[in-house]
C-alpha cells in the first residue's frame, strides 16, 4: 500500500502531476492548507514552527512562528532560553491568534455567502419553473389558502364581468321601434 492515499473508499496513487498548470494549482492549494494547519498547530500547542518550501520554479515560501531567527535558534540550541526571544514569540503568537480568528471569520462568511447563493439559485429555479409546477410541494394548509384565494379571485372577476356587461348594455342604444332614424 505504499505510495497510495485513500480518499473515501477510493485509492489514489501518489505520483507526479504531469500537467504543469495542474501541478502549480495543486502546489498552491496544498501550500495554503499546510500554512493553515501550521497556524492551527501554533495556536493550539503554543509551539515555535518553521516551514520552508521551494517551488518547482525555485521561488521560496516560508511559514515561521514566531520569527525565523527564533525558530533557527531554538533548533540549533534547544535548551537556551532567551527572554527577549520569548517576548517576541509571545507577541507573534498573539498576532497568529488574531489572524487565525480573522481567517475563521472569513471562512464562515464565505460559507454563509455560498449558502445564500445556493438558496437564491433555488429560488430563481423555482421562479423559472413557475409556481404551478411547484404545487406538488404544497402542504394541506397551503392548498387550503390557495383554494380560498382562487375562490376570492373568481368572485371578484365575476363581479367585474357583471359590471362590464351591465355598463355595456346600458350604453348601447337600441334602435327606435318605429324604424325611423
């Protein structure tokens, strides 16, 4: 099972992505996911962390917390305690926490916006279909209200029709009975 990654029930072989554009897109997405996980690790575990990545084109990327120097110093001298570095680290952790909170807020807003768009798309689809096609989704109360509305509308239309008929017959003059004009 080496070289295989499971996604649900499907096994996906881990191999190089041949298409350059797809490889770059995958790199960007995975890099951002890695940064997000690193940020969560810093926040939850209060650790110093450094990730250094070089892209296929040679462009360097990094995620460090609290600072590059603090991470390198900690790596080289794990037992040395520097009070100034600890203060810098504490301030940096606070910044990471603030940025992570903002990121979570933006994620929540994005999720809400996507849900609103999905809901509006459903409403638009229903509008396009027409209300009469959606009547099979009515419950008993909706059907009763709709029946009452139709009865009221029919009554109003009948009243207007009679008024029009009466108005038309009174305005039409009948010819004189003696036949003279």
